[in-house]
């Protein structure tokens, strides 16, 4: 099957049969306005120059690629490399699209940005961009995630953002999205909803992907400079899927580069104990878009779980669903134990403490590497650092790992 990746999504916001815009009528004109504004700025030299300046001088881009020699030698297989998005200002890849979204909101004359957050990385990044660009900001966050990710809650408050606790449902990411969307519906003319992943109605899956694609463009150039070739495999964790799309997008046409998106299989693959959407879900509609969805017989989202707060979402970006169906990306899983093992292994072997989200990708890389020749290469998107997770991991798992 020959597929062109240059013209997706289509003008209606569809990646194959996924994506689109499923919103109340009063939002249709607002989303069309955002689409038109984004199409204008993506080709605007002044906007792109301003964003590039902030990426270089504020975020610290380009993020480097690191060859994990000690870990690779210990696994006795393929060579593992990390794209160091954990070194970005705010500690993760999220700042890439947050700066773009807040700049766009200002260009459109919006008065406030709001968003949901799970692990808090999107919340911190948006709060940071809002502080830098002088824009009021509200972040909605489930109470369970607020407790797990307390350092990020503190960061957001210090940055001047209002953190709104969400105490309903599972009190995690899906409910935070619901609450933020309801707040947005109250005043969509003056508020810009800065969606935190490649999800939501068109144009957000396209827009966030485009802002995040700097990760893959850099990695492609850097890896060829280092090795004279492209990596054999790419690996990234997938919740909504922004860091994975950011890495994958620049390599989609390269048929010899295998790609793996790693979902959380949590405690088990029993209902309510995982968030493995692409593994066990089926197409459905949530939060204004069509994609794979963990759902009951009536189409309602199921309860989900992950040790990583940023991955416990019952759906996934529509482009990931498209890439699964055409078999361009293989979607696999890592469970909690494998993830925590990888968290400590990378910390102790390479001195890199990963975010729990990123540790899912590390876990799969550790399984894949020994099955490949030593001459093969694996590039992992280390999408965030683990500062936000160390207190939780220490308290829950420390004794078992000799801490």
C-alpha cells in the first residue's frame, strides 16, 4: 500500500477515517477561526522567526542526542540513543507546542489560555509560556494527579497560573479534559484552549504535531551527522501521543526505519487497569474527534490507569490510529513493573532519571535491544525528566529497589 504523508490531515481534519470535528454548533465557527489563523501563521515568516528564536534562546534547542553506551553494552544488543527532550526548559517536550499555541492565541487577540494536564508537564510548559508572553492561564488537573505530581503543581502556582482541582470521576486526566472543555465553552471567544497533545477537534492534532515535529527534524539531521545513516528503530511512549508524533513525523517516508509507540499496560490488561488504547480499543468519538477509544458497549469511555499520569487517557491522537491501521507504526505495551525497572536502570546505569511516561519507552527499548544485532541502532525519545516523579517513586517503590 503506497501512502503519502504530505497531505494529512485533509481539509476536514481527517487522517484516513480518524480526526474530524465533533463539537457543539457554537464552537464550529471558533474552530474555523483557529484553523484559518493557524494556516496563516504557519506560513508567516515573522511568526516562525519569533518561534525559532524562543526555541533556541529560551528552550535551549536543539536538544542533543546521547549514545547510551553503558546501557547498550549491558543489554548486549542494539545501540540505544536518546533524543534528550528532558533537557528542554521545563523538563519535557511540551514546551515546543505550548510556545506555539500561546503565540497563536496572542496573535488572535485572546484574553486567556486554559488547558488540562495529567503529569503536569503540559501544565508547567503552558504556565511558563503564558508567563513569558504575558497571558493569564488556568490549568485543570485531577486531584489524584495533583497529589502524585505535587512538584509540578507548585511550579505552576509559582509561575502565576491558577490551578483548578478536578474532583469528579476518576479525578485524573480524562476528567481534567472534561472540566477544561466546559470552562472553554463558557467563553470561547476570549479563551484559547491550548490542548496538550495531538488530540481534540481539528486543527489541534495537526497543529500540535507540527509544533512538535521539530524533535524529529533535529533528530534526523543529528543522527545522520553522528552515524552517517538513519536509526533502524524509533521508540516513544504514547498517551495522547504528542512526543511520539513529534519524533515519528520526520521519518514516516523512510520505510527502513521501524517505529514503535509504547502504551501503558499498567497493572494488567483487565478493564480499568491499563490505558492501552491502540492495543485494546476500537474507533469511537471523544472530546471532539474520532479515534481509537477504550469504551463500553454504549460508546462511553472506560476507566483507565497508568503509573504515569501523563498516559492515563482512554483515547489517542487520530494520526496514531491512522498509522496503526496502515501498519506504519507498531504499537506495543510496557507494564508498571517494566516501567519502574527501566526508571531505576536508566538512572543507575546512565545517570538519567526519566519521567515515568518516558520510562515506558525505555522499558520497551530494553526488551527490543537484545533481540537485534549490536550494529543496529535504536533512537528513543526521552520526552521528559523525572524530577516530578521522584517523590512518588521513592515513597511507593523505593524500598523494593534499595533506596
